[in-house]
């Protein structure tokens, strides 16, 4: 006798197969849900890391901008501090000039020392005087305000400096105003 002849056996076999399929499907769904939850947890962690990194980069950018603004704002602080000493000396000299016992010699000496002090401060910060007198005229560093015929020197030689020129770290700040020789 075959299974087809006995309908109860056929139904049992079919029911067992269906149960196995349902169990397999349930196992597969459960493992998929567990994998999905694990993946979701890992994705949440990675998202949190990414958000924290973006926030940290924004904070770093803000801090750098603030530091750059402060650097621009206070870049001259050292120069100003050194110039204050020169100003103080000039004020002392002016007060001394108003004194009844002031002598021209002492005032001249004080002015020369103050001028040297100023030159030292300027040089310390990269400001240098353009040496011009007796040099050949250079339009990159000099501005001729007059030309005077002079046969004793070569043409285009600087005869007199009317106003000194200055460079800041070898970059021209102000050209020297000069009188130049011509044929």
C-alpha cells in the first residue's frame, strides 16, 4: 500500500513539511532581525562618530578664526610697547625744554639719544632706512623731486636726500625723496 492509498499519512507528511518550512522561515526571519538590529546599532555608532567629528571640525575652525583675528588685532603689540619708551623719552625732553635752566646742548643730546632709540626700535622690527645719498638713482627706492646740473658726479647720482625712504622687511614702505644730478 502506498501513501496515496492512505490519505492520513499523506496529510501528516505534508503537515511535517509545512512545519519545517515555517520553522526555517521563522529562524531566517529571527536571524535577519538580529543582523538588522546589529547593523542598525553599528550604523548609529558610526553616525554618532561622524557627527562628533563634524562638530569638532567646526569648533576647530572657529578657534582658528578667533586666533587669527587676535593675531591681526594684536600683531603690533610688541612694536607699540617699544615705541612707548620712545614717546616717554620725547615727553621728558619736551618738559626739560620748558625748564628755565634748559641748555641747548643737553636738549640736543637728549634728542639725538631719542632718535637713536627710535631707530633701534624700528630696526628691531625690520624697518630700515633706504641709504640714498651718493648712490645711483633707483626708481624702485627713490623718487626724484628735482634734477640739478652737476659735472662733478655721474648723471643720475643722488646729490641730496630731502626725505628718507624706508623698507619693512626689505619691502618698500616709502620711497626716498631725492635731488638727482644731470649732465
